[in-house]
DNA sequence: TTGTATGCGTTATCAG
DNA sequence: CTGATAACGCATACAA
C-alpha cells in the first residue's frame, strides 16, 4: 500500500507538497499540482484516515447505536441520519444492541476507542450510567427516541405521549372500555411516555388503564397476548407498545381464533409503511422516523461544530392514522 | 483525553507495560497488573484505535455497502452480518448507495482511506470497474446479492434463477398466459437471473416472456404499472423484480381500481415478514436474507484470516411462499 | 511556492 | 518481568 512518501518520490517533490495537494491545493503551482496528480493516479494513492485523524484529533465518524435495525422505524431513522451525514462527509459506524445493555456497553467502548466525533443513540433498557463515559469525554451525544436518566443531552423523539393519548381516545370513542397497553420495557422513556398518554386518556374517560409491560419484539407481543388469554384477561382493545409487538399480538390472536377488529381491537405506534401499502390495516400513532434521523444528525453536527449551549429537546408530532384494526364492530355496522 | 503515557505515569510504569496490559496481560507481574488496572480505571483510559491500527495495519473494521437500507431484505442482511461481525470483534461501517454508482464510488474511496479490513457489497447498477480499486489493494471483498462483471470475488446470493422459475411455473399452473416481469435494473445480475428463470419457465410453457425493467423502488413499480395500463398492456399476471416494486404495483393497481388477484395476479421476490404476519398476501420467492448476511461475513472472515484460495460461490435456496396475490380467480372458485 | 523537523498515540524490537 | 527507542503515515509550524 503506497504512502504519501511514495507519491512524493514518484512526483519528485516532498511529502508536504503531496499533503498540500489534498489540504490546500490552491497553494500549489499548476505544474507541481499536475505532477502530484498523476503520481497519485499511477499509485492509486488514498490517504490513510487513521494517520490523518491521529493528528487532527477528528475522525469524521459518527456512531449510530440502535436497539433493533430490523424494525422499519429504526431503519428509517438510519436512512435519515445517513442522508445528512453523507452530505457533510461523515461516516457512520453502526451498532445494534438488540435491547441488551451489555452489547450497548460494548459498543460504547468501541466507539470511544475509535474516537468517534459524535454519538447518536437509542439506549437499551436498564441503568445506562455507562453512557456517562462518552459524555464525560466531551463527545457530543444525541439521544434519539429515548431519553436517558441523568444524561442531559440533546434529544429527538416523537410526541408519543400525545400519540398514546389520541390512540386511546380514539379507542374510547369507539366504545371500548376495557383497554390494555401491552409490551415495551419498564423504565424506558419511550414506554413510560406511551403509558402516560394512555393512562391520561383512560382516566379522563373514567376508565381503568391496564398495563402489561414486556419487550419490544414480536415474540413479546405473542407471549403477552397468549398469557392474557390463558388468564381470561384479554381486553376489548389492545394498544401495543410498538409495531413489532402489535404484529405479535395479531399473530397470537389469529392463532387463538380471534378476529381483529371484530373480536378484539388493536392499535399501536410506529407505522410499517410497506405493510400498510399492501393492506392498510393497523391503526397507528406514527412517528416521523426519517425526520427524527435527519434532525438528530443536524443537532449532532451543531455540537461537533462547537455549539455548546443548553441541550435541546426536539419533540416531533405523531400522526394518528386510523385504519381497520381499531374500528369497533358496532361502529362498522352503522 | 488521556493517553497511554498518562496511564504509565499514574501507575509509575512505562508505556510499554500499559500496552502489555492490553495485549499480553499474562506477562505482567500481578502487582503491576493491578497498579495499571487502577490507573486505567481512574483515568478512564481507552486505547486509541487509530494509533493502534497505524502500527498493526489492521482496523478490525468491515465496510457494508448496500443500495437500500430501507428494504427489509437488506436490513435482514445487515442483521446477519452484524451478528457475526460482533462475535469476532469487527465493527461495521455502513454505506447506503441508493442504487447510485456515484455514491458507491464515494463510499469505496472512503472505505479505502479508512483501510477497512474487508468489504461486503451489493453493488449499484452500472459499470462497477471502480470496485477494482478495492480488489487490487488486496482488500478482501464479498459480493452479496449481486455479482459484478470482471470481479472474481466470493459471492453470496439467493438462487433467484430457480426462484423466478418456480414463481413463474406457479403462475402458469394457475392458468395465466400473459405474464410480465417488471422493475429491476438492466445489467444487474440480480435482475438478469430473475429474468432468466422467468424466461425459461415461460418458454418451457410455450409462452412469450415480457420484461419491463426499471428500478428497484416502490415508485418504479407504480410507474411501470401505470404505463402498462395506459398503453393497454397490463398482463394477466405480474412478477415484480423485488418486494418494493411489488408494493408499488399493488398501489398503482388499487388506484386504477383493479383488484389483486381477482383482476390481475401478482408475485415477487424477497418476503416482507412483518407485512406477511399482518396479512399473508404477497406470493414470494423468499431469499434467506439473514443467512446470506451471516455467510457473507463468514466468507469475509476467512479471507481476512488469510484464506487465499479460489473464490467461493454460495448459492442459497429460495423458498416459494404461495399466498393470495397469485391465486387465479378460477382456481379460487373451485 | 516548496521543504525540514517534529509529534500525534501506540506497539515491535531489542535490551536489561 | 520491564523499559528505551524507533516507527506506523500524515500534517503543523516554521524556514527557505
């Protein structure tokens, strides 16, 4: 692999001249510029980013740590982050934590050792004090989707409190009274907020909110639904903590021979666009995932460019999309 | 940010001893080991990966260049790659090319400058000679999903030739005669193979294969379908080049007031699992995306660990999943 | 406009 | 078992 010295030799100049070719090309005489250019071409020289960042102290790299890249919600966030990152010549290092704090810790150390210029993270459930390590080093952090206790960083999230409230009000308006929120991790802000909105709407309607936490994956939706069924506690309507949980609930209900929405209604958060295009079925409070991604990256860019003001809180509106899964049979009859 | 020297000073040892703490801990006296350990703890020291790789010549980094991280097919591949990468302490750098060769070139240079230890790539359509740059440097490359002309690297792909053949045979068996393949980029192996399978099955049945290439996104599916409709050329059955195109076709057909499969049948490649769980509708030849990801990373690990044998070709079986979208009305009637 | 010396943080090599 | 020194590839500061 050729180095800057090889190029210098080939072009008959010093290494510095080659360096300037990349960093201050205007300061080179046209003739030398050309000589360097062809030498670079011939040797297929590409500067070593590691050596560069060792000096500059910057890596032009951003860590993107998510809990489930399989979920279209996060995928769309990735897309948003990537689009902005690329525009500004930042490269993305990806970390998938699978909702496991252990993996998150692992990635945090990796990102620190790689001296990423910034971190965008949807933190896994549990005690995330480990994130302080990043914070204390002065590495800019943007929390996405979930806030973290004791971490005062920029945050980008959907207004799922209002989303949960509206979703619940919608169900209540359909005449449902026995409604349960299922899935999602206890102690994670994104569930707490959904829950708070749900509780508020239920209590405002004089109803008793029931909450059955779990995880965020499809299997969790299946498990909880089946458990409730066994215990004879299936409600009239289910609010699933996220799209995967909703799919799980749906699968379990089908297995139990129950129809949605005829036998039991269902609504959730985070749209699955491709599924909706095929068959507009699930009622959702959709978060603007792509915008969440772009805004997170923009806030991070700000910080990386030196902004040191108070931490910002971007609360993006959710959109209530009413589809078949939540329509009460009686209402359908009308 | 503290360096190895700070730790050495704090522990009252030389930098080398600290270095050995990480690389050959067994060679340290228990007492010194402990002193170093606490010093590291106190200073929250984490080694600088850039400095390390400058010497070692390895970055423990793998580039994953894909064309559309929004597509669940690729997302699942990412997941597979990530799972294996993490097990072996490799970090992933992500590049989304949006099917644009220009972006792919850009990422190739970035990956070279970062001296990634290996590359897994689903190459964008067009003349990909640029990939030779990676190849010539001896950086191991694994092609995923798509082969590239003149590049003799390891390949992992789904057996979409057979998939396309079976899909077509299935449609033919339903009694359809006028069948068209829509979408996908001309010149990209993953379309060519789908097409070849389609052609083979059509001709074997004595039918005329019609092909209308385009892109791989949903909009392309919509555009082509609408164009065919305007031209009065809508077939009895559509084979979409991939899942997104199928969704686009579906959306367009709905807009045109046509029902699937009653008015026109539809089948495609690459399953959308969450959509299928909600509503098992689309007939697909599903590729084992997760396994494609894991196998690609495993082949790459092999290469990075020194394997230099002939290039390997992993052709994974596709699964024909027959659902509603492709069932002929007459057959339904029986 | 171009070149020289020096250092970024780490590890290989060789001594002790 | 531990330490001194040089070197990885590049860019900054200063000269020429």
